[in-house]
C-alpha cells in the first residue's frame, strides 16, 4: 500500500458515489480509500457496502455518531486507521481526475507537503455528471463542461489543462499560496503525527489552514500542485457555517500563528482533559 486516501463525508451518498467512481478510474492503483464519516445515516453505509463490490481498491469506513460538525475528530480517527506512510486528503464531494493520485505520488518529497485545489462546478453540472462521464473523463474536459453550461473563463479553466508544460508553468507563477487545502493536499504520515494531527476544538472555518501552519512551523515546506493534481468540486449547501464557530477558529489560529505552535493538545493524542 503506497498511498492512503482520506476524505470526509456527511449524508451525501449521491456525491460520494461519484467520487468513488473517480478513484476507480485512477491510473495509479496502489492505494486504499478511508472514508471519514462525520455521522451519516445508514444510507451512506449501505452505499459503501455496494461500492465495495464494484471497485478494485479497498475501502475503509471510519464513522462516529452525529454530534454536529466534528470533521477534525473524524479525520484524526481516519489517520490512525491508515496503512500507508503517505496520506492524500480530499473531500467526499471532489471527484479526482484519472491522474490525480499519480500526481501526488510522483511529486511527494521528504520534508514537504503538497498543496492542490479544486475546480468548482455549479449545481447543474454537479447533478448532470454520471459514472460514464467519469469513466470517459468528459467530466474534466473544458469543451464538455462548457457545452453543458460551464461559464467560459480562460484563467479559471486553465486549472483543467492536461498540458504538462503549461501546468508546471502555472504552478510556478500562480499567486495562490501553497497552503494546506483539505480538498486536495498530501503529506507524510510521520509529519502529521509529529504535530498531533488536526485540532479537534475547531469546527468549520480555517481548520485546514491551522493544521498546515503547524506543519510549516515544524519545518515542513509546501509544493504547489493545483494545476497537475486536478479534482472537480461538486456543489452543495453549507448549513453548518455559523459566526460563533468562525470566531472561535480564528482565535485558535491566531494563537497558533503568534506562538508558532507545532503541537495541539487537542489532537490525536489527548494530552488535556
């Protein structure tokens, strides 16, 4: 097992099925998928059971009870359940292009993490995409997407380029910071354990950034791969967003940055009550 792919889900079986078909059609084959389930109903478990019979890679389902948004906690549990030394993180609403895992595998380096992004689709296209569009890779083709309603945007649509020279150039010149993005990032498991994983006090809002900042404080640098590790992001609502959580997360992140913290006492190892 050379890669463990970890992504979260919550009561979105239709989107999850499309994502799993994306991993079925990866060129890179030596991986497992760990679904970090933040408390979904049995409908999601039933889908995973069905998909295990249809795909060629192992799927592990890590679940805990629904007690509100606890993404960081379920991610930590998934990290502990992983079997590979190198971990790729995404989301249960992000379908990977066929070369997604190959890009992460080929570009991994000691003392670095990889920073990617996601190409966001409107709801109309998110709903339209079927397994056959993932198999054919039409879902990642600009012409097919534009034909079916995607707005034309030269700069944005460059994220879907398959030209290796252009992709490398764009990774080099993009002004976007190579931060930790939870929908598309990867790192060595030992580096994640060294900072005690994700801070479980955090709800939605900058929880990924705070995690990445602790990695960097510990000497782990970043590499930009947003134009070569491509995934498409399916649209969805975000009913879990609230200002109280955003404020608390901002305070935690501020402390991490000001004190250049590496370790969280609220992570994989519970060092405080």
